[in-house]
């Protein structure tokens, strides 16, 4: 899989591309941990949103799921580790933020749970990867870019990926 490392200026451009897309005024935001925390914070500041929550979701390991059919992968049951209470979101236009829509499992699970609470969820990511999407024609409501690459965001650089060296980003 192709990999692409982004700098902070790249992220600023992605956020700047997202802002004009929002046609409605959101009343709350749910940031998916960990990838959605930084983009969510940047968007919350730009949109002047102060009602912010986090959602932490876990799925069975990818290796477990790779052995199963596509329908079994779609039916994998999420474990919600952390989630806002229903009364905090009910009736609110809620922006659900993550860094990337790859398979779409996590953000779709969060969106569906928020909708079941009586909220109006809208999904937002920096990158949408339609080639990994498990949900057919479903896509994020808002996204800044389409990619087929594994994106490494600037807040992930120091951790690197699989021990690889990113010239100009990671010290030797």
C-alpha cells in the first residue's frame, strides 16, 4: 500500500477545504479517538463549537476479520469503550469527526449509535478511501480529500509506521 506523510501545513489546507462545505450549523461534535481528536479540535475552533464529546470504539482484530467473508466483516460487532450519554446529543445536529474513512466501520458505528439516540449525525473526515470502504456507495457527508494511500498525519510522525524511516519527518 502506498504511504503518504503529511505536514501541519497540509492539515491546515485540508481543514480550510472542509470549512466551506458545512451548510448547517452544528450543535455538538463527537470526535472519534484517537484519530479524530486533532482534526476535531481544529474544526471545533474554526466553527466555534463548544459542545464536544469523544467516542472510543473497538472492533475485532483485522487479522480475525480478514479470514471472514465481506458480509461477516460488515457484521462485526463494535465495542463502545467510551460514548456520550443519549441526553447530551438527543435532538442536536452533531458532527462526527475522524481522521480517515478507510473501511468505514468505526465512523458508521458511531453515526448509527448517535442516530439511534435521536440526534442528527453528519460524518466528517480529512481523507476518504473509497477503495477500502466496506459500505458500498456510502461515504462521509464531508471529506477534504480522496486517497488510496495510508496517510501518516503529523501527530503520528514520531511514532512512525512499522519502524520505517520517513526522510525529513523522523530523526534517525
